[in-house]
DNA sequence: CTCATTAACGCAAACGTTTGCATCAACTTT
DNA sequence: AAAGTTGATGCAAACGTTTGCGTTAATGAG
C-alpha cells in the first residue's frame, strides 16, 4: 500500500527508529541524517499513519464535540449559537494541532453512544460538551471515564468536579434589565423558553434582582415562557391586554426576539418606538434583523475558544485545577430600544 | 491500561481471535461461545480500540468534511448553509455508523494541509468538500490520492472524474428570474458575491438565459458583485442612480439579501412595494427576516444527505459510477416580491 | 470402519508507529 | 594510554486488533 516508515528507512539506509525520530525532530539525530531522511521521505511521498501513531502513543490529538441535543431537531445546527461556539473551538484547536470530531446522533441515546464510542474507542483525547442539562448521562460518563473534558454552560450536578465555561447569566440578565431601567422603563417583561434549563432560571433571577434594586416588586404577569413559536402570539396578546402593558422586554433568545418583533409589528406597534426589546445572544440574527436588536453579547466564539483551551490544558496537565471560566457578557446597544425620557 | 481483547480472551478461556470474531459476530463462532465471551466483555467493561482496528482494517469509518474557505472569516460557520449541509451529512453518516471529522483551518493553505493530514494520515475513509472553487488544490489532491470523495457544488475542472451533488444553479436562477418576469418586472438586477465561484457564474448564466428568452438584452449595469458588506451600499446607490433603476433583484445569498433589504429601507424605499427581492438559499435568515424573503429553496439539508450517500457508496463500491446528483431547487414565494401589474 | 467434510476454534503474522535500552565509535579527561 | 563521556544510531518489544491458515473433533457418506 502506502509508503511506510520502513520503506523510508530502507531507502535511506537507516533504521525505522531513526526515521521515526526524524519525524519528531529528535535532537538525538544528526542534522546530516535528518536531511538525508527528509529527502527520501519527500521523494517517496511518505506520510505518517496517524492510526498507528495513535495506537502506540495512546493519543490522537483529536477532541470530540458533543452537539446540543434538542427536542426540536431543526434548532440544533441552525441555531447560530452552535456554529459560533464551534468556530471558537476550531480556531484554538487548530493553533494546537488538534483535530475535531463531532457527534452525529439525533436523540439523547444516540448521542450518548456516540460519546462512548469516541471515548472508549480512543478516538479522542478530550471532549467538549455543548450544553448543560439536568439528569444527563454524558457528564457522569465522562467523569467515570476520567477523560479530560469541559462543558459549556453550567453543569447542574457535580459542579465542583467538572471544568466549565459559561457566562454569568444572572449578572447578564441583571445588566440587561438595569439597562432598561436606566432608560426609565418601569414595566419590563421577561420572556424565556424552557424553564427547565438552568440558563433560563439564572436569567430570570438576574431580571428579578435588577427590579428589586429599584424597588419594583415581582409581577408574574410580566413573566412568560414560550415553549413553541405559537406561544409568542398568545404571550404578546396577554402582555398587550394588561392594564399596564410592558414598555420593554427582556427576551432569552434571538430567535424568539425576531419572533416577538414580528408579532409586535402585527399588532401595529413599532420597535423601539412603542416597545423596547433586549435579547440574549448577539448573533447573526440580531445583526440582520431590522431594526438591529439590542442584544447581550455572550461572546459565543470566546466561549468555544476558552473551552478548547480548557480541554487541551487538561490533556497536557491532567492535574490542572479544574477552574471554571466565566466569560463576561455585555450589552450591545443597537436599534431596538429607546429611552422613555427624551433627556 | 484499558481492558483489551486479550484480557477478555484470557478471562473467557478462549483465544484473542475468537473474541475478535465474536465482536464482528462471525458465524464461525458457536452461540454458546459468543454468549460466554459477551458476558465476560460486559463484566470487564471491554470496549474496542478503534485505533487498532483502524490500523489493521485500513479503514476508520470516518468521513472528513472540508469546510468552505472564505476570505471573510466570519461568514464561514455563521453561514447557515454550512450548518444545514452538515446536518444532512451527519444524519446519513449516523445511519451508517460513520463518524465525522471537520477541518479546522482558516486559510486556504491551512485547509489544504488539514485535508492532507486526514487523508494521508488515514484518519478518514472518504471526504466531502463543501465548495467548488476554481484553481483549488484540494480536489486535485483528492483525485491523486484516489480516495472516495464527493464535492458539493459543481467542480469546475475535472468534472467527469469527480462525483458531485449540486443544484442546477443555471436552472434555478433562470426560474427565479422568470418568476420575476412573470410578475411583469423587466428591469431586474443581479447581485452575487465572489464571481470566482462557479455557483455565481452559473446563476448569472441562468439569469441571463431567462432574460434572453424574453428578448431582454444583457445590461452590465444591472449586474454587480459584492465582495464585502460595504459594497452593498455602493451597489445599491449605483442601481438607484440609474436612469431606469431595477424594480427587482435576484440575490445570490440570504445574507446579502437582508443586507440589501436594509439598504433599501435606508433609501426610504420599501420591499416589496418599491422593489422586489428574490434571494438564493432559503434559510433561517430568510424566514426571520421582515418581510420574509421570497427565496430559492436549494434544499441544503438534502444536498448534504446525498453527498454523504455518495461517499459512503464510493467507499463500499469503489467502482461505482461517479454519477452526479442534482437536487432540484424551487422558489418559495414569501413576502418580498410583488407583481408590477395589479392583476 | 475408513475417509472426506464441516464446524469451531487457536496460532501467528501482520498493520505502522514509538521508545527504552543497548551498542559503538569518537572524543575528553586524567 | 586507559577510562569515562558523549553523540548517533540500531534492536526489538510493545500498542490492540484482524485474518489466513492450520488443527482438532465431530459428523456424515460409502
């Protein structure tokens, strides 16, 4: 088949071990020999077999990515969040010569076995988990397998045992709400998706905290969760039928953001004239939206980049302290908000 | 380290070869032995080492994906096209037990060496190339290496030697243009991105063809290429300053579509009242845009799915006829166009 | 009862690297 | 000049599978 290290060795009149050492640029080999061997490698068109190397080195210089599993299949990849995170991971991995392998499973069970295959099959040196979910089997498995990994998002359960990178969602939501308060909004609504995610709980908490600081009491009528896109309509209806409809909204996803935007228009109202909107996650969507959405930049790319830094560090120094990285989020004022007071 | 086939063999009182055959469920092994061995595997927590298997089988059941390279880094992953294609690939790969590995390179050179590494390093059994570009080194390399691969898009050069899956971009653009012509538009503009991509050339050709059928001659003033987002402004300016500005536009990417949408609004004009817009690639973006963009559904997911079908077929039957698959594209009328004639 | 057939399994050689240890020549040192 | 040191390379055993071929015992045919 292909030309192997032995072929090169034979042609260069050296031993296979010498060739191997030339490949890894060992300092035990004389420059003359290196030159000679390299020339032969060139001539023969040699390329290393990474399977063989992986076998003996017990390392493949590959990291696996566990893609987010979502009931709503379409939202997986389409969700720009995933893309951007992977961008970040990819960038850092490349800098360190690591390859990337991704899960292909669609259901929770499939994904789990993908992970097992990657890890036990020794296909990867480390893993990055793109979500944090209650009662998930992946994280416990990875802990058990004692393979380096980091999760993006805040793992609910064994938080002190795993390294994770996340935003401070409480703080971010607090900031977002405070931003609106500073613009003299007093009636602020909150829209989140599935409240079973920790993210949503945290953001809700931050939202409440900011209100509290201003002495505004919790108003359940201002807080809604949309489980599927159709809910948006109902929710907006309810909001607008209130005696005092909210003048501003904090929304936990860009997709919902544009959805709400559209419903608002349908009601003959305008953003930001009639109602201000701040959404979580600055993404392509918030940029191409008209008006551009004032969004919380959670620095998704950076999230991925740091996660990658984490695993690779863990791979090289397994005893690294499992520090957790908080990526700061900051609000990026665009066009979907306005101050209630014309200064 | 981990428990190997030999450990299992020892514990089960059989030879390693027997264990191996149990794993592959060989019919040369008695059911009794299989049961026994499987039980031991279970007890010992055995899992196969895919590196070792890859080494001897000369196959890893992994396919590599060459991500599109773009000068404008941000457009890579963010571009929903890529995400959807990968979704399709991923789905089919999973059905056949194949894993996925993606390139991490940012520049053309980096990507090329990623590919070489994957292929020569025997990390993958086949490849899918997510773009077709003139004077690209990847496709020639893959041909040379004689590894199964399929490109998504129409390879310009050695078209009869490679298997590809693509839309009929000429036809699609022709349809799109005809669609507008049917709505009594006569002054139709075309906006594409990098004209070095075959896609753009094809779409341009289809655009011209449709016009020709109506006896409308080519007008270079109506055809523009935007290389970076800032160009959109200039282009629109030029269009609008024409004596007869276009009443409709065919745009080759959803991202550009929303960009142009915004610029049009900036000029105090409205879509579709003042100008109709049809964009290529129905994606999340075109759906969340306001108004929803009338788009050509190129069935991106299907593109990926078929590509995957292609490689895996080539892997199993190397002598498969290198058929090329054309995924039909059809226009999905939404809200960004109108007829010039009030019926 | 002998011989050919088959079913079930073991042997051992690959697959292409890496790496600890041994070797050996050429230099230093004393 | 002998002993020790250093530098450059080779030997051979791993790494964990797969698989062609050989062996054995049981079965069937004649």
